[in-house]
């Protein structure tokens, strides 16, 4: 079993990139690897309660639901949240200090940035 970390760093607007990152994360669980998803920089907006139909981006509710059911850890970088004034996240996404984010990435066998 490998530890795989997917790092979402981009705005979710006008792109399918972040939705694909989450779908790929769900797919990675099929091999019984331990998958963790980290939202940092502008990627923290992906883990907020924004309305996709108003902002022209792909809804990600099903991917978040699947990752939660699969018990994949979902973390949002606290400094990135603070810098952007974000204080409320989607259920099951936990704010994490930068040290925990760095430790998770460095302990991973594979890190996939998006």
C-alpha cells in the first residue's frame, strides 16, 4: 500500500482541473492505496460552499461525498485559508497547520500536484 497525496492549488473557476483532481483521487483508492487530498493556495476555494452554477465550474459534490465515504483525509491549509478570508469549509475537510501539510506531503510515496 502506498501513501498518495493529491495537492489542489488552483482556483476552481472556468476549469475542470480541480474536479478531475478529485475524481482521480477517488480512482486511486481502487488499488487500496492511502489517498489524502490537500487544498492549498487558491485551491482552498474548492473546499468551500460556493455555487458552481453561478461561477461556471464543475460541481464536485459527488467526488467529495465519495472521498468522505472512502475515509480519505481531506485537509485545507490554514495559512491559505486565512490569507483568503475563508473560515467555513465543506463537511469533512479539516483545516490543518502548514507543518501538518508539509509532513503529510513528505511522508507520501507519491505527491500529485494539480
